[in-house]
C-alpha cells in the first residue's frame, strides 16, 4: 500500500511519528482502505446483504470456548451454509461475529493487523482489556454504516494470564455504538442469541471440562437453530458442523473437524430421545 518514489523503498508516511494504532495510520494516509468508515449516500439503506448469526462463548476449566453456527441469510434466503464466523485475533484471543458478513470479515482482518501492528511497534502485546477497548473503537467508527443497516456485532473471548487463577477466560460483548461490556460465565450474540443464552443458563456451570463445554455450546446452538430460522443447526448430510474453538494458556485452538462431528452426532442422537434437550443439572 506504500506510496514511494523509488521502487522497493518505503514512503515517507512510514517514517512519520504517530501512534501505534494501525487504524489511525490508515485513516491518515490511506482512508479509502477503511471500509468501516464509508457511509452510504443520504437516504440510502443497505438491503439484501448477507447476515450471519449465532455466536457464543463460555468459560471453562482451562480457559474460554467460543463457537458459532455456519449459516448466513439474505432476507428469507440462505446465502451460505458454511460461513466461518469464529476467527483468531492473535495467539490468545478470538473474535466471532454476527451481523453484515462482508463488513464483519473486513473488520476482523483489520483487527488482526491492528493487534500485530501494536505488538511490533510497542514490543509487547496489548492486555486483553486493551484489545477489547480497541475493538470497541473500531465498532464505533462503523456507526454511520450501522445506522444504515450495515451493523456488525462481534464477540471477543480471550485468555488473560494477568487475571486471577480460575478467572483467566474472559468474554467481552459490544453494541453497535461501541459500548464494551464484560460478560461472566457465558454470552451469545445474534438473532438466535436469546435461545442460546436460555440453553446455556441451564447447562453452564463453573469448572466444566473442555468436552462438557463443547457439548453445552453445541446444545445451545441447536436450541438457537430450533427457534431461529437465521441460525443453522448441524448438517449431518453435508457434514457441516458449528465451529468450536478454545483459548487456553497454550493459545488458540480450533477443535478438529472430526472431534466436532463426533460431538455433534452425539448431541443429535440425544435429541432423538429428548427433543428439547437435557435438563438443568441439580
């Protein structure tokens, strides 16, 4: 992206003093690359853009788990069946998104570069709280488009080594104006989120194993798909399953497709005898 008088040499903008924020750097030198700051003409609203739901996160014994279904819808149509809504932001945090797909993917990519740029400039990674604040700022910069129907609502989950033992898995949610809220235990976003949160209320408990947490997430996404047409359940025929990832002291890890398939099939088999899902533990 560099403008240079001589091929192979960086332009002057790379040597201009400034902040460690890559978004600010782009805004100053190449604002046309910031899709989150473009606003449609007055009176125009975006219609027909694919939207994605539902995503969720929950803490467990070793860290935090983040998951999402795979469906994107465009009005009453299924636009995509295998969309990936969960992405690593760096080694110890991940972002899942609900909302306008094209804009959300751009925002996630920019956020990944933002975190890497900060670490290269400052020599240390951001704290998890600072990462949440930086993401909130990026969402706030998209406010103009959000008011015209191009809203993105991400969910941030990460492992915080500075937090007390047993509380190092942390979850942050956001609103369309950039408000940042830390959630404890579990949270869900997207059109199916009320049903997913309802399921997690009865299934979640502190200190779950990774397998228990993954099954709880899959059960919650199944309940969301059961009542929300914009959320896709596990597709056993096409072998399309939710994306489930964990973040621990060892970093980000996406569960292998085979493991997710095994857990999904186990959960669907349970639903044959209990269509409404398991009862809350006592």
